[in-house]
């Protein structure tokens, strides 16, 4: 992960590179603190989740989702949570479907916010990081899937897709599978 940050042709200082990328999110915390915290978490992420989840987290940090907002267009949430919600990462971080995933994991509603979605919030445990990274992966997959389908998805279909994506991304990764199973053992997914 750190090798990706060190693109020598662009900037050998990975902290500076990450700081520039994070400016786009307009976070409330001091930039230096956020960058150092995130570098530490990205380093730990390798042992916490599968590479496909790491890639989704990285694409999120780099604003790499194919949203309407990224291409300077207006559009509604592709998961059809409401007609007023915009197709942008900032929305998906607190989308009602993200809130449902957070609730399904047994986490507090405060976790459905941009700093947690970007894994930069203060005080996150390894289990929090794992579960939030899984939710980022699931939301990334769901938005890509439903963006390509012309019909509006039902809430049940979105819910089922998100839940399945969370399970799928832990296949072959015992640590994240165990954390997911422990978190969701007695909870049902609600939308």
C-alpha cells in the first residue's frame, strides 16, 4: 500500500502526496494528524482484510468511484435511497444503506460518516477498521453494480447485494471472516 503512495515520478514524499489527496474531502481534523493516522491504518490494512477490500478503500480515498459528481455531473443515488440524495462518495458514506450495514455490524450510528468511511476517524479499533473497510467494499460494489443496471433497484435487492458483498470479500481471509461472523452472528440486516 505504501508503495502506491510513493509514486516516485510524482512525489517521493508519501505523506505530502496523501495530504494533497485528502484535502479534497474537507475533513475537520488537522491534516497532519489525519495523514499519520491513515498511513498507520493503511499499513495495518494488509493483514486485516483481503487485497480486493484494500483496493476499494484506496479507490475511495483517491475519489476513484465512477460517480456523477466525480465527472462534474448531477445525479441521484444509484441505490435509490431517495430522489434528493446525490451520486457522490460523501453521500454513500452516510447513505441509509451504509447506516444499515453499520447497524448490522452492531456499530454505533456515528460510524456512518465520511471520516469513518475513509478510515481516518480517531479511536478506531482493528475490528472497527475491518468492518468499515468491508462496508466500503460492499458500497463500492453495490454502486458499480446498480449503476450499470437501468432499472431502479428495490431496497431488498440492495440490502441482499450489500450483505452478500460483505461475505464474499472475506472469502479466503480468515481474520476478516471471523470479525464479520462475530459482528453479525445475531443481527439481521434492515433497510
